[in-house]
């Protein structure tokens, strides 16, 4: 006997099975989707220099042309990244900018580090050194 739209129950089951398989195949592909370049995203963390410490937020973008851009935000002051490099063999990163103070003076700002936990989406970090003017110390940034 024919059911809905003239399709018998065997045909309806086969059609439902094919639709379910197609839906699962599409959903399953999302599990393997890329999350972009490992350097791209927002990073937050701390710098330390002797007994001093501060918070950093670093926003990075990696274009199709393999150009790194973004900014370093420290104490509410946004510093555009003027020079950036990445060595993909060692995953070493260098970010440089010129931080402007409210009084008009400026100080060179530099972060040098290595990306650690590269395969992790949530625990990836950049660990290395931080320098602003003559002050320097350690830095640790974690992907947000």
C-alpha cells in the first residue's frame, strides 16, 4: 500500500536513512573545521619586571598575504603593531610598536616569545620577553 506522496514504507525508510546520513555528514565536517591561523585572535596576560607587573591585551590578525597586524593594549593605551614577524619553523613571534604617552612622549614596545601548546585551541600561549623603553621582563599571553 502506498503512503504519503505515493511512497511505500520501505522507500520512506530508505529516504529517511539517506537524509539522516547526509545530515550527519554535514554536521561531522564541522568537527574538522579550521580555526584560522594559530597566531590570530585576542591574547591576554601579564608582563613582569622585578616587583612590577601589568596586564596586556594583544589583538592579532593574520591576513591572506601573511601580514601580521593588530595592536597591543596596556593600561588602556592602544599601541598599533608597526612591525611583526613569525618564524614558522620555531613558532617564534616578535611584535613591535611605539607606545604614545598622554604627555606626547613615546616609548618603543616589544614582545618576543614562542607559541606554546600550539595544538590547543584554549591553552595556546606566547611565552617570552617584554620591553617598553628601558624596562624589560617576562611576558606570558594566553589565547582568549
